[in-house]
């Protein structure tokens, strides 16, 4: 049986309970069942706690669990300690050397607290603001930055990565999270 991924809008307690329910099934066929959960970095604290217990109980069980996150820094440390992280590159539609250069500049300006440069970059690239934010998050992941300002930035921009909003919404989110 194939089900939709669980937790697309951020993992909730009911989603964690669903995983526990699925864990009781051994699946059909020769291969063990696998469930995909995520984005785990947007899970509620209660859902993370419920999932943590499930991960511990499933360590030797037949159900394989694949957790995915856009930003590893947004995943609780207790879940990170019980999982094996693997990096997967973003969708090719966002890959662009042109955007990478601007994403690096945006990240550096954000980290320096340079609001004027952040706003300038977002304004100049307003038609590519979604790709720019994806690039920003890629730079964040590549540099391994997990300080409080970066976590705030991630929480602010993550909901925008589905392309809903505008460059003004993106600018507002970054300015709100700026150190």
C-alpha cells in the first residue's frame, strides 16, 4: 500500500500517532514497510516527543522510518541523536549559479545585520525571490550555521519556500529574524 507522506504541513501529534499505528503492521510482501515523515524541522514539540518514543520503540521493528527536513538546525537534538543524517540536494529547478552568488551575498548581509543590503538584494531579485530563499537556506546548511538568529531566520522563511508570498513577504520575514 502506498500512502501520502505524513506531516507535509509540519508534524502534529496525530501524525505521530498514525506512525505508531502503522508500526504495528508488518506490511505486505517480501520487503519491510517504510514511512516518510516530514518536514520534521516544522514538527510541534509535542509531535517531536511522541515521535521520539516511537523511534526508540521501532529501532528493531519491521517499519523503516525516513525523516526529512529542510533545515537540520530546526530538528530537535534528541531526534537528531537517534537518526542518521544524509544530505540530499535541492530540486534542480532552484539550482542556478546566478542565484547562488546572490544567496551568498544575502546570507552574509543577514549574518552581519545589514538590513539595507538584504532589502536591496531581495528587491533586485524580486522575480527569483523563492529561489533566492532556497539558496539562502542552502548556504545556511553548507556553512553549518545553527545560532539563534539563523534558527529564527529559518523559521521565518521556511513557510515561504513553497513559493507562496512575494519578495516583500520574504524581506519582512528576514528583517523580523535579523540579529
